[in-house]
């Protein structure tokens, strides 16, 4: 089969699906490409949902391409289209409206959906989740000055929304079940910094607490404490959208398992973006990588393979978070080894390195983009490092790349 001439169907018209369609054409694919998305919007990148959409004077959603641009790329774009059926024997997918699309190659870029919290949904308070453009636009309208906003979950999404809500004049409380903020990062230095940053800006942070229910005008904790609330945003993680994968006959644990080419266990079926479960050397386990860089770069690499251009994707995870006037960047697995802290955590400018078996497997740069540039190369290089050098504040980090 000439891969460059195959019929390609991409299910999921988010960042991964959109970038994959572009990359297929760039790699010389000349066959039909159909890009199917459930949202009414054109393909877009998600970081803006918890950043510019909430913070800018006017919400101006940014899209990957215009409708005309997709047409010029000869990509058939079907929005407001929900895929409900997938048949691997017939190599066909079906929409809720009855339409069907045949494929030679299929890319599942179905992403994730928010993990829900029934104990607050059954109460009297408005409950929000943040996953799509319409969620972000609705949340922006709800974040009015003086509103009591409770954020359940002290991860990246919860803290980014907290910073936006404070900026919009809301009274903000963040509730985190774990003992510290950003528990997934595994960095004591970052958790301490985030706590001090948000408290200094006016948010109230409560860690080690569990939500019991929502009542009229409040969230009740398990210990009976009532937290005044006009609205609640739940950010307690996401789950992979794998229904179609199951219909095709794929088994899943946390997502759709793929190799470094983006291929699944079924010939001609690939997965990319948040739904794809990949091997992470830094974490030493299979996992989904829910970030902008992976949604773009792993999707591009997968598309190249689908077009017949052998490409292995093994980049360490990397993402960033903007909170108030601070930029936080994370690479690899900051909690994967012993943490070395360089710089001034209290002053808001520092870098951490996670050392395992004399190798840097992760790191964090807060308000230090130059250090992150070095850290990303260092984690990817797998070079042996000298711990005493890295602990020396006068040692230039980039020198580790030359050793």
C-alpha cells in the first residue's frame, strides 16, 4: 500500500488532530484527509482556555487555521460531528447523524474528558469544568468581581484559573486533597513556591482537605467546615476518551497505548495527543502526556509515520504554566529523583533538577526560561552529571551539556 495515497480519517479536531492533518500534507500525503471534531469551533490549542480567554480584555479565541485555510490544504473538516461507531472489519467510522467515513488509516485524537465530582454536582451551586472553548467562555462570564469562587483541585488547571479569578476581582479559595499544591509535579520547592505565590496574591489555599458536598451558598468539607461559594470549578484530573478504541477492539488501561511511531496494536490505527499512552523514560512507566508540546509534536511525528516517513517520538515531557506574573516550566519528571534547588525560591526565581542514577530526569524553571532551555537538552541527552557541580550556585548549568 502506498501510504501517501491512503484515505486518512482523524477523529478529534483539537490541537493533536489539527497538527496531524497539517503534518500529513507537509510530509507529502496526497490522499483524502477527513478531520472530524465534536465541537462547533475550528481546531484550536487548549492553553488559551485557562489563560488568555479568561484574562484578556476581550475574549479572542485563536484557531489553528481558518475555514478557507483548511480547504486550501485539501482537508475535509467536519465540525459539530460526534463519532459514535467504529468498525475495524469494514474500516469505517460512523457519526451520530448517520454519515459514515471509510478509512485506510485512522488516527484517534479523541483527547480526554474531565473527571467528574458527583458530590458537588448534586448540590445547589453552579459547578463548572474546564475542557473546551465553550467551557472557558462560560467561565469567563461567571468570574465577576466579588464572587466567591471555590476551586476543587490544586493542580495546574486549578491554579491557573485561581490566578485568573483573582485578577478578575473574585474571592478565591483553592481546596486540595493532597498535602501540597501541584502534587503531581513531585517537587517540594515548587509546591512551597506556589503556595506562597497564591496566598500573597490574595487566594486562600487549603491543602489536606476533602469535600463532602455542596450546599446553598457553600462547600461543606468532611470536617464540617463551610466554605462560602457562589460557584465551584472542579479540576481533579481527566480520563481518556477511549470508547471508539474499545469498539475497534483495542484494550486500554489509562489511554490508547502506542509505540514511538504512534501506532496502536491494530494495523493502520494510530493515536496521538492526550489520549495516547506512551512510554516515558523519565517516569519509567507508561503514561498519558497531557500537555501542549506533546499534543503538537507527538501528533506531528505520528502523521509523518502515517505518510511513510519513519519518525520516532521520544521527547521528554515539557509544559508551562502562567500564574499571575510568574512563568513555571516543567520538563521530564521533577519528582523522579533527588531534588537539587538552584536560585531563590522565596524570591520567585529558581531552578530544580531531579537526579536519578547520576542522570537528570526532570527539572523546573520558575521565571528562568534560559535555564529551562538547558534543562530540556540535559534531560533529553541522558548525560551523566556531577551532583556537586549542580549544587554549586556558581556553576553554569549549560556546562553540564559539554561534560
